[in-house]
C-alpha cells in the first residue's frame, strides 16, 4: 500500500483523537470542581488526659440547597407514605387529620381552605418555603410549639430533601429551587447534553475513519 493510504489512515485517526480530546476539555470548561484548602473544619477537643487539645477534622454537613440538587422526587414520594395516614396529596384531595398537601410548598401557613388549624399554626405566620418546611419536617413541635401535629419528624436530611422534591411536583407552578440546587441541575443538564453530543461526534468520526479506510483500500486495488 502506498503513502496515500497511510496518510489517509493517520489523518482519520488524528481527527477522532481530536474530537475525543475536545469533548474532555468541554467537560472541564463546564464543571469547575472546587476543593477547599482544608476539608471540613477543625474543632479542639481534649485528649485522654484532659490537659492538651488536639485538632479534629469534622466534615461539614451539606446545605439544604446541595441536598435538593441531588434529591429524588420518586424517593420523596416513598417518604410521603409516612404522612399518608393524616394527609392526602392529590389536587383537590380531602382534608384528613391534617390538611391536603397539594400546593403546600410556597404557600402561606394555615392557608388551606376548610381545615381547622391549631392556634399555634394560625399564629405561625410564615410561608412554607424550602428552609421553613425543612425545619418543620425535622421537628414539628420545636418549629411550631403547640402545633397539634403529632408526627415526631424526619431524622434524615436526605429524606427531608427528597420529600421536598416530591412536594415541589404537587403544584401547577412549582417553587423555584434555591440557587445552588438550580445551578447544579443546570450543570447536570449541560453534562448530559455534552455527553449526547460527544457520542454523536465520536460516531461521526468513527464513520469518517471507516470511509477513509475503504477509499484508501479501493485506491490500492488494481484496475
């Protein structure tokens, strides 16, 4: 086979490598991982003798916005089963021991028509945004002292975030996610689009290589 054949093969392979390298660099451009100089934070604790102190690293808990960026509405729907004995979730659903929860996220407290709220909830006077509802779901009686709600609360922040993600879907106008969570969702979408574009580009490059090989092989055939 002549030099023309190998030149075409080399050019096609080089084009494929450049496409793959471009996809990698695009991924780095979209995502900028931030690594703190010191992971977590330090607290001082006494050693066994009680005289000296040592630095102990403690992992910082993720923020609610970060948890929401990774939350799953389907997992939250499963968590909501714990509330189903006292609440309905469908639009126009009935009040039970507790009020119907369609549209609760983003609405004023003690605002559901036809439900008799406790005096404590009536005087609460807040909007059920992500932070307020998260605090209430963790410890209802601590968040609203005197509330008639008997539920002890959800212990796991991840369960709370998942439940909030599910409650967000129960609305004709879902409450916007906090900025960090929204940014993470945008990045995830961008990465997905980039991956799909990368697959298409790689497929095109592979096809191009095969075409170049076929053309070079045909050029080497005797007339």
